[in-house]
């Protein structure tokens, strides 16, 4: 359903009813009837724009990715009166597989926003009224998308709107009509490639990376001719033999064919909008984990340029410098957040800075002319596991982390607790999961603070031998979440002068996914519980909170039309334990807004629990967004090192379940209450248990108590 009704003169009380209608829109005022200006920013405008202002012309507000706005109509003294100006339901990407992560553009009053289905909408920024719509028609059978279907943002230039798509293609639309101008298929999604990162336009070119770091792909970034879509250059984030950094991978002459080919599956994906410094002529981006994620032994070496910041000549794609945050990553520690360019004074000297919050929980502050640390980063010896070919040292920045470094409280079933860089092999070591994610940080030149979002959950990491198969997941291990452990997150102001915490809040639930700071001294942050929150940027005091009705997994942004400042955010749910088939809302707020907050979605998860769907006989064993979709559950539970798949099943009384061990060591399925037990199941063999009494049965593996399963007998 793609209807978009525009409702005039309806009292705010009718909003609740309108909320139920996807494809509807509610505004406090009617539009003035003026013709919208579908204008693209000029290159001069992109060059000169240092932060967001009246317009938000490119991802992050400027080529710097700063997510700072010079607007100050909404400020610390009046933000408490902020209310909804309009709310639009797009009627696109409605389903639990989608996550709404977009940072919209606003140029001369027109908003451009993509949904998780790569559908793009042009909206009137004053009313939310739909002006045009592009339907991507991407294949819905793509089962290799890692972490929800999403599109983080589009770009505008030369009268066009540009976007990468989840099917590995890239399109340019007429900015006035939304009609396709050109389309180029960069990679085949069947091979595990997709585009999720926001796209950047500058100087007649468009830039995009490729996602798919869990699928054994080789990371790459493209510079395309914006007029034609033709490839101008391509940079492999995993260098080949003879390239700079190529010697950090096993040589292709290695007698072991798996090692010889390791660099062709090395990961290093790019799922963020690059930042560009027009003066230096450089483009900067952050890269993802090394692949396969946990199987360090097949790729001895530092594995450049994974988990790194890379600088290129944006015109030619030529390598300039790199900084690696994690050597020989075996933890899935991406450098996942967009890099931010800023200027700051150190020792009396103004330096050209670059920052990026990593999955390690540190912010890396670098000199963007050469990649050297601004504050100090030391190579420190770390724990070793020769079978994983661990790196001898890891770079540890001076200053504070924005999450805890270690797991310390005892957890039943998990004998080994550890810290961020601890090595592991086949027994899971429980350690912090991942601090940052794609969550775009913000640099506020007024406070000098970098605002970062951190996740604080625990995970047990272990390797398992695995072979590469084209078009299948290839992670070589598992990250097992211990049950009943807390899910916490942090919002932190890091002082860019010292890399020390200026203020911090620790909150329950999954992390937030982006902020915007403003000259009004207000920092806006969306939360997965549906609240948009305003903080005093200087002190961290909470000033305002507004329930949008769905979880927020997108960064808020701000713009101005006819002298009125608006704050806008996409609200789409499907994070933090909430799932919805309904999340397609875009909200805009203003001081004169008249729309009240709405009912909250179900509360978010604050403790880990057995997750995933309860699978019935005949249903796919995996989630809809994984490769498990192609296998149906017929009463056999695949027992591998170290998981039961499917984890949760539902069967009628009288059913016999079979546990089939396709792993390499002995496993069992043992009832938590001791009432039933398969006994030892050796590799290659299986065991049966018949369930006659309705009820819910939890079980785990005796030798590996972190392997958990659940059976619902009806
Ligand atoms: Cu086991």
C-alpha cells in the first residue's frame, strides 16, 4: 500500500488514528502551495560547507561528517517545549527484516530519505507531504544481508539523487521526479556483496563501499563518474600481492591453498559514508573486520587494511595513509562508525584532526594529513594464542574508554572471562561484545567534545574450523551471548583535546544509533525505546524527551525552512529486542509544533535471553535475513561446535526430536532440570528423544554449557 493521504485541519487528537495508517501523513499546517525547489548542492557549496545549517546537503551535514549544525533557534532554554511539527508514514520497508537507519538530506525545503528497502522519498520538509517516490524493486530473496535491511543515506549532486542498493547495484535518480537516470551493477549480491553505507557525492564523482564482511568477500571502495555511473577507480581494502600492505597476508605462493587465497576473502568492508577534505584532496573511510571473523589461523599477519582508517586521493583512489585500530582482528572488531574531520588546538597549534570511535571502545584521534596520533597511541603487548596467529601488540590510545574493558562478574556455564583484546581458541572467552557500531558520532566545535554511543553487552567468542563456500556466510567461529546478562549502553562526551570523558550516562538497553549537536547547545539522540532525547551538550543534563512510537535506529538531524528550525528523525523499530512490521515513520519537530508524543512500543530488552524465532516443523531453520532460510526444520536439530540450530523449536506432543552432531567434538542435549538427556553424541552420530508432555523445556550441552536450546511442546 503506497497511498499517502494529506490531512488538513485535523485536531492533534486525531493523530493516534492517523498513526495506524502506513502511507499517511499528519501535519500541523498546510503547505503554502509554492513549487518545491529540487536543487542539488554545487561543488563550491559542498567545499565551503563546514557544518549543517539551513540545509543538510550531504550525509552528516557536511563532507566532514561532523553532524553539527549552526542553527540555534532551538536551544537549551526552550527545547523543553519542542513538539511534533509533522509525522509521515512512508508505507515502505514495513517488515521485521528492515531497520530504518537513514540520515535524510534537506536542500531548500525538500527532504530526501531512503528506507530499508532502498525506496527513496522526496518530502516537503515543512509538512512531510510526499513529492515523489522511487521504488527500488530490489530482490526480496537476498538472504546474505548481515544485520537487517537498511540504507544509511543518499547523496545529491548535478541534479540527481544517488544511492547504493542492497542488491549490489548503484542508481542515480532525477532529483525533480525520482526517475532512474542510470543504474550500474557493481557486484553480484549472490556472492555476498551489498551496499548499506551512505553515499557521498563530490566534484563530479560518487563514492561507495561494499558491505558483506561475514560472507568471505574482499572489501572495496569505488569512485564512479556521477554523470554516467562508469567506474573511475576501485580501491581494494584488502591489498593484493605486491600492493602496499599486501605482505600482511599469507603469500599466494603459500603451499596451503586456504592460506594462499586468504586475501581474496579478507573482509575489510566499507559500510560508511567517507569523509572528504577538499583542501587536502583526500577521502577517508573506516573499514570492517578481517574475514573470516574468528578464524585467525588461516590469515597470519596484521591483515591490512581491516579494522582501519584509510586515506585516499579522492580523484584517483590512490593510497595516502592508513591507521589500523586492531591488528590481525579475531574479534569482529570493525572500525564501524563514520570518520569525522575536525580542527582542534594541541600544544598551541591548530591541527587537522580525524576521529573514529571503534568497536574496541576507544576513540582514535589522528592527524588527517598523515594518520599520526594526535594524543598518543601506544603499541602494547597483549595475550597470545599461537594457534590463532595473534598479533604481538595492539594499539592502545591514551585517555579513557567509553565502555568497560573487561567481563568480571562470574557467569554460570562460562569458565573463562576476559578483556577486550584477550585471545581465545575453541572455548568461549566472555568479553565485551562491541562498543561502537555504525552509530555516527558528532563533533561540536563549541564544546570541543566528540559524542559517541557505546554498547555494553558481553559475548563469548570461540573459533570453529570452516571452509569458504562462495555465497555462504564465512565467519569461522561464534559469538555466544550468555543468558541473563545485562544489556547496557553509554552516551559519552569525549574531550577531543585529551581523549578523556567529559560526561557520560550509562543506560539500559541497546545502544543508540547517532546524534546531532547544535549551536543552540543541544545534543539530540534517538533511542531504540522510541524516545528522541535532548541533552545539554556541555553538561549532559537531560532537557527533553519525546516518544515517537517506534524504536529509533537512525541519527537525528536538523534544518530550517522559512526561519523555522526543525529536528527530524526516522523511527522504524527492529532493534533492542523490539520487532515490528510497522516501522516506517519520519518525525519532524519544531518549537511551534502541536503534535504530542504517542504510545511507547513494547519495552526494549535490558537482559539477554534466548532469542530468535520459535521454529515449527516445516519452517525455515534460520532467520529470514540469513542463509538458514533455505533449510527447513524437519525434526532434526543440527548440533555443531557450538550451537543448536534451530535454537528454539515448537513441536506437537508425541514428536521425536533428533540431535545430529555435525561438529568435531562430543556434544549432548541435557535438560536444565535433569529430566532427560541424550548422553554423549559423537561427531557424525545422532540421538533421539520423544516429548509426550506439553510444556517448555530448556536444555544445554553438558561439556559446553554455553550451548543453549529450548523446546516448546504443545
Ligand atoms: Cu557441546
